[in-house]
């Protein structure tokens, strides 16, 4: 790709016009096709200064793939824009050039959609030659740096690279389908994100990312998001590191090189376009210097021979690792508080301000009804009852990826009874008799030492999944009025009926509202093969 630039005498110093030459631009494609078939190329735009600024809103061209070009153009022409004298003069200059072409030749005209009707009307009358310069001075052809392409192109470089591939094959229309291109960008970004940070995206994050980016596109009257919308959605749903990978994947154009016969320059979007949007990304990658181990610290023990730790399993009993118990209990208390606050906000009462601010100003309602010139305040209702059980579902496990089903009891009055399903811990040993697993979901309830084996209880046989079995047990064992349920999607409506009959209320918290960093910390569980392993566990787990 390249950029044409030339000075423009508009009164300001160092003012220039930039024209990006990009493959997916219709005018660029028209010139390439004409050169390939040996057709004569005529440039019709009169060079009489700045082109008229057309304040117009186009339907998203992506609609052409579904309704066709004819219906797209027809729908646009139903509501023509207002014309100015400047616009009519510009259209007349184009018509004059077209009227001078060979009348017996077949002429293919490429024109902006908002100039179509003015040019057609101008063609009905003879036009005079427009006044303007015959030759421009100071034109330069530049090679934009590969890292500048994402900011200066109309369509993001990754999509244009797919267009080039499609143009060479002329098969596989999915290559230039924006949604297919978007999926390819996100998959590549996810792969790089996992390689660089070691973190994996959850399925609910992918679903939320698709919904958020779609809403951003619709807010801009587009059907598919561009590179800016994808980056904003990636940062909002995951983090800045993933947003960076999305920007890099979408901004990749393999054929662009730093070395070129043309001068290579870095050009920002602000230099080329007006009213640009900005986003600031702060990558948080591990500092290699912080990973250095001071001399003298002991290394993590390893097996002397393969299978050494597995041979030390005796299977007499299992137990948890106390430091991890403290972490997950703290998070359980946090979820209980958050559940009550959500319930309080749902039952908040909003009213116009009279004599008291109550629990504070409701900014959203005040702005929504600003035309009333009133300030609205809100009052939180007192929530009766506490949270007696917490259920956290990371994965509903429809494919049985978490086969390990366990119920264990709290060892003191501050430790909850737990039931959980996870990967098999002793398939991944962290030490002799110390297994490492990943939660698929778990249930916590206080007071301790009351829970039977949830996974063998016949009362829950009608549950369709492991997550539903845990929720039924939470309703059963909760001695308080409320049960917190954290998952990617809410439970079926029948469970709210079951809870109501038992005098309980389910408080649903979307897992996307919680910190991915905190969820990652509590999702790992270590299972010890006997209480005697607690003495040595600290040497293998830190």
C-alpha cells in the first residue's frame, strides 16, 4: 500500500492532503481492473480545490452481501440529500468530463454514491469546462510504515489482506465476509494472548465480546464492527493485553514492508483524518527482571524419577490445603456481600428530590428526565435475611470435561462445607500425594458438617447438569433466605419456583461482572492425599 500526498494552499502552513491507496477502495480496484483488461483510464474529478464536504450517512455497505447492490442503491436514493451550489458545480465538472468521452465507446463510471443523482442530472445538460489547475506540484508517493496502516486505512488491514487473497482466487466469498474476518482476527488474537500471558479466555467472554462489539457497531449505524470497536470491546471484556493482540491481529498486512523504493514514513490517524477516536492501551506483561530468583533460594522440588510421586499415593483419604481454604472463604464472603448489594439496588426506590438526598443522587434517572428540570434521588430498601449458600459455575460441563465429583466438610466453624466438580487432581501432580485440579463449579454453605454426598443424593436426580445439582443442594442446605448463583447464564425458571417454595431467593450474578484475575486465582484447587501431606505441601505450593 502507499499514500499520495500533496500540499494544499488553504491559508495554513504545512497543510497537506493525504490519499491512501488501499486495495479495498473501489476507485483503486477500478484502476487495477482497467490496467488488467487494457482499458483507458480517465479521472473525472475537477481539481478546483477542496472537494465539497458532504454531510451524509451511508447505509453500511455490508448490507450489499445480503440485499444486493441494486436494492442498496435504490434504498439510498429514496431519501436524497440536500444539494448546494458547490455540490452542483462539482457534479457538473464530472459530467463535463463524461460528456467529452467517445460516444461510441462503452464507458464504466465509478462515482461516489452521494454524487450519483447530481451527476445524472448534470448529464442532461451540456456543461462548461470547470475552472481549475491543470497540473499539481509537490506530489509525493510514500510507503506507510506497517504499524501505521491500522490508523490510516478505511477498512482494517487484516480485512484488506483477505480481500487481496480473494481477488487472486475469486472463490470463497467468506474470505471477504466481515464477520468471518472478525472471527479470524479474534481467534488469532486469543492464540497470541494465551501464548504471551498464559491466560485463557472463557466461553462467556467470547459470547460477551461478540455482543458488545455488535452493539458498538450498531451505535455507529454499522452492521459489523471495525478495528476500533473490536479493540474497545476486547479491552472492556478481557483486558488491555487482549485488546493489544486484537489491534495487532486486525492491523496485520503481510505484504507491507518497511524496506521499499519509496520513502517509508509513520503517519498517524490524526494527521490524515478529522474527528478521529483515540484509545489508550496499557500492556501489562511480566517483567523478566522480576522473575529472577535471588541466589540461595531453593528451587521447586521435582521428581527424581518419572512416576515417583504417583507411587506415593495411598488413597486412604483426601483433604484440602488450608491456605487455599482461606482464599476461597474470603471470596465467598465477598460474593455474599455483592449479592446483597445487587438485591438492594434492584429494590431501590427512585423519586424526585424534595427535602432529603436519601441514599444519593440517581444520575441516570436525572439525566434521562433532564427535560423535567428535576433532580432524582434513590433510596435503597433494607434487605431482610442473609446469604446462606454460594454457587460458582465456571463451566456447565456438558461434555464431561470435569469428571471428579467430591463433597467435603468444613473442619471448623469458619470453614464451609463444599461440593464441587473438577478435573481429576491426581492426573496432574504438584508433589508427592499433592494433586492439582481446576474447578468446573463449586458450592459453599455454612454452618459446616451438615452436607451429605451431593453427587449421590437421589433428591437431585432430575437435575440436567452438574451446575443444576449444585444449585438444588444450595437451596436445600441454605439456612438463610438468599442463595447466590454465579454463572455465565441464569438458571432455568423452574429453579426460582423451587426456591420460592422452599422460602429461598436466588440472586444471580453474571460471571462476566467479576474480576477475571480473582476468578483465575480461586479456580485452581489442590487436593492432598491425606492429612500428613499438609506438612510438606508448603514446600511444593507457593
